[in-house]
C-alpha cells in the first residue's frame, strides 16, 4: 500500500511538473511572437521614395493703382471737376474719361464719344481700335496643385537606448521633391482684361498721347467711349527643386516578432530653387501678347517641423522594408512676377514614404 501511495505521488508530481513546464513554454512562445530583442546594430540607413500631397498654390493679380497708370489724365481746368472713367474702371496704359460735354455722341451717331482719352504705346492701336489693359487686385486661380509630388529621401539613425524591448535614438535625413504646380483658364474680366475702344475713323495722335477734359482749340480727336471687352487666357506654372533637412528623435516599438512601429518628429528645413512662368493671350492683338511668357527664379529657405510614423517589416537581421506617413509644416512662400504673385502653401503637407533600411 505504501509502495502504491509512493508510486501515485511520483506520478502526480511528474504530471504537475510537466504541466508547469508546458505552460512556461507556451508563455515563452507567445512572448516571443511580440518581443523583438534589441539588435546589436546601432546604426541604420534608410532609402525611400517620397510622394507629397496637399501642397497648394494661389495665383493673384497685384493690380496697378490708378496713380501709377501711364499716362496720367490731365486734370480739368475747373477745380470743381475731376477725372471720371467712362467705364468705371482704371487702365494700366491709358484712360478714357467723361469729357466736358458728358461724352455726347457725334452728329448722326448714337454711341457716346470722348475727347478725354490717352494711351502710352503705339502697339495699343490695332484693328481700328484703342486697346487698354484693365488690371486690378484679385485672385486669378484660387488654388492649383498636381498631386502627388514625387521625391526621394535618405535617412541615418543612431540607436541611443533600449527600454522594455523598445528602442529610441536620434535620426537625420535629406529629402528631395520635384514640385510641379500648374493651372490654366480664362481670367475673371473684373481682375484682368483688355478693352477695345473704336477709333471711329479718327487718326490717333502719336504715342504717348494725353487728351484733356476740355477739347483743344483746334478740335481734339474723339473716340467711341463704349468698348468691347476681351478676356485674358492664362497658363501659369510653378516648378521647384525642393531640398529638405530633418533632425529629431525616434521611438520604435515591437508589434510582432517581425513587425515594428516607429514614431519620429523634430525640426524640418526646406531649401527651394523656384521658377515661376506665365503665358497669357487675348483674342485681339494686344500689348499683353507682346510679352506672353514671363519667368522669375528665386532661392528660398522655409523652416518648420515634422511628425510621422512608419511600419517596419524585418526581412533579415540587417534588412527591413517599411512604409510610413509624415506630416510637415514649413510655412508659405510668395513670389512676384510683374503684376502677378503666387502664394505657395507648405503649412499642411503630407508625405507617403516607402523603401528599405539597412542596419549595421
């Protein structure tokens, strides 16, 4: 009986020990599915493609104040009178106003005519009409973009510490993005347009010419004061080679045995060499057509910050593949070309990256 009791005791003890060992083994295997032992390689280089989104621009017309238009209309001799535009708008290269007669039609005519007109250049006379350019402040294209903007990125990171199987350190990167924004269309005539005033058979005086409020002693030439308005077709493009610098900390956490998630963020700086091009045309021969392509280049620096996250899949002890998203805010840039100004917005840029890393 004692021998049977001893045998049973041995069997029970053996079963309990086996159960305990089995439980420990299962727990260790489960832990190993998530735990990623810290690697001995402290350095990592990442190379990735980079696609930028939500980089937008707005094109404005700066406009020309009436005080800067040429030629300026001579003021009336009567101090109680002043210049009044016959169309209610100002022009950059001349004027047509309401004269002393109130723009009465000529004999046998119904269209109003004005002696109070002037122009700056000989090329404004075309097709029996005087062409004047209306240019006021306003938006030409409210927002244009061409997503995605392609680029590349190279990063170097250095592991500085380990905590509960997670790692942390510092990283720096160089980025390059080729920016190509463009838009085209018909400009709002209230912002930019060309008005054609019929000469009505009048031979215009040589430019520059400035007619007066009161007809001259020998009879000043008068023109029809009701114009035909022609809209402006415009194509605008903004090209830039944008180089970026990034520096900040990172934190990497294990998800499974081969998958990890990393957070990063810090200081960002964009260095950009830009080219701003405008092509414009009008359906009538106009001074706007004589300089249809305008270009301007500038070099700018935009500081800001970034924050992002990426998923890393282990391929081997030294190689990972990864993909991630990054939010970057580096402000905005304005660039002026003649009477046009482009406002480029980098406040809320988002970048998708994917590539490969090597640890050593």
